[in-house]
């Protein structure tokens, strides 16, 4: 396995919101653009899933640690916008950034 991604629908499909809960690439294969490719493929997969269910995908949500510079750069490169900070989410000083990609079909 070179990597994995897990996503889920938030609330009901008609709300049009999905979340990428986990995105991972094997440590030995990082820095080769695979995570960006996987992220773009999963976004397309999410879009197709919503279309097949006759619903409209409006937003995709992803979170990452405030100190995770590579993940932040990747999110922004793909078009996600940082919308808020969840302060001290996992412990004191462990802030999580929430990113949202607005999907225009």
C-alpha cells in the first residue's frame, strides 16, 4: 500500500458537504507529488458520488495541524481556503486548521 484516503458525507447528502477524514502516503514515498494526486482524485470521486446520488456537492472540508506546513501548502495549492482555527483541540497549544474547498459544478 502506498497510501490511503478516507472521506465521508457530513450530515445528509442533500446538504452537499463531505469531509476528507484521513489522507496518508507511505513515508518512503513522500515528496513525489503523490499526495496531491491522491487528493485531486478523491475530490473527483466525491463529486462523482454526489452526482450518482443526484445531489450537489457544495463543500469539502479537511483539517490539519497548525504546524503542518506541507499539508497547509497542499490544501491551498488544490484550492482549499482556511476558514477557522480550532484552538487547543488535542491539547494545550495543539491547534487544528479547518480548510474548505467550495466546489463549483
